[in-house]
C-alpha cells in the first residue's frame, strides 16, 4: 500500500507538540512563570496532540493487512514491547522508581504511550470483524473520558479509553480520509480549523480532538508542499522515536537552566522544546554504533543488517 506523502511531516508535528507540552508542564511543576499566551495555546492542544500522535501511528498499519499473526507480532508488537521494557529499566536506573511488574503494567511516566500503542494494535487486529460496533463503543468511551475522566483511574487506563477511538478510526478508515485531505488541502484545513474553534467555544472536547486531528492532517499536507519546513518536519518525524524516549529525562535540567535566560517567560518554552528535541537525536547518533538495542530488538537488527 502506498505511503502517505505527508505522514512524516505529521509525525514531526506530533513530536514537537508532545515535547512542547512537557516543557510547559515541567516549568509549571518548578513554579517557573511563562507567558500566558503559551497556556492559552496549550489548552486546546491538550485534546489534540495525543489523538494526532495515535492517528499518525495508526496510518502506518497499512502494510499489516493480511499478515499472519506471528508476522504481525514480530513486526508490530515485539519492537514496541522491547523498547518499552528497555526504557522502563533506563528510567528506573536514572530515577527513583523501582523496576518491577508494576512498571510493566503502569509504565514509567510518558512511556504509557508505548503500552497503549501495543494494546491498540492488538485491538485493531482482534476487532477487525466488528468495526462499526467497536468504533461506536470506542467513540462513546472517548467522549466520556475527555468530558469527565473517572476519578482515581491510572494514567494508562484513562488514556487507553480516551484514545482508542482515534487509533481504530485512523487504522480502518484513515487512508481514504487522508486521500481526500490531500486532494482538498485548504478546504480540509479551513473546515477543520472552524470546527475546532466552534467545538472549543462549546467546550465539546471530543469535537476539538476530532476536528483538531483533521486540521493538523490538512496542515501537514500543506506543509509537505513547502520545501524547508517539510524537510525539517520530515527529519523530526523520522527521529521521533529517540526524541520521545529521551526528552523526558532532559526536561528538568533544561527548564532549570532556561529559567535564567533573559526574557525566560517568552524564551523558555521554545528553547527547551528545541533542545529536548535535538539532544536526543544527537545522543542516538552516539549510542547506535555501540548500543543499537536501545531502540531495536537485537535479533531483528541482525536480520536487517544481514538482509
């Protein structure tokens, strides 16, 4: 199946939004003030960034159709499971968490995304013969969790219920929608932006998520026509794994350092975001020759090199 031309651009947009959010979060946790404009920008993005991340991940599943179950597990489950286990150990080693069964069930910090991704891929496979009922149920759960999350529910469980719909919808029906957006870029972007704004005004959070994803798909398609931003975001999209895995460990020292910048209220979020994106890419270049297993299953890596 043909690869969607702007998918790496959308991946780049996704990872920038995720790191930006975490930069603001760490600044707030440390009591470091930033411009209120960032908070206003971040408020609606709270309901868009993870649905965008999951829909982009789901679009990549196009090549999985027709695979045998062992082949599916080898390509789509084992690599994520390996990275989840390795980086749980890494964060346990550098943090104050004790690694054990609890960390596999409730992964460390931001690594919940990898666990949810594994569950979503298995759900996509298992629910394929009952698409419409599954989507209707997932939509209801998403609406509920985005409107009023259940008190006391852990982060992984809450986010699985909130975002399963977006993954399944994109995996099953995303490619024809993406094709329409590619043919009608400005129409899709304007409609998505209007629907997002109206949904936000009405505090319809599920609508913000759905319309916001459509708006950013269209924006990614438009950016793909612009050479410099397209090349930059595609490059980030292709390096999104290491950025996602490593950035979280860098944010506290980066935020504390950036707090001393002149005009930190304005400069801290973009400066920390940029550094937390570029440093992991550089670190992977250094570690790949000696420890490629940090990002890839060793046996699968040997097969790739031998091919």
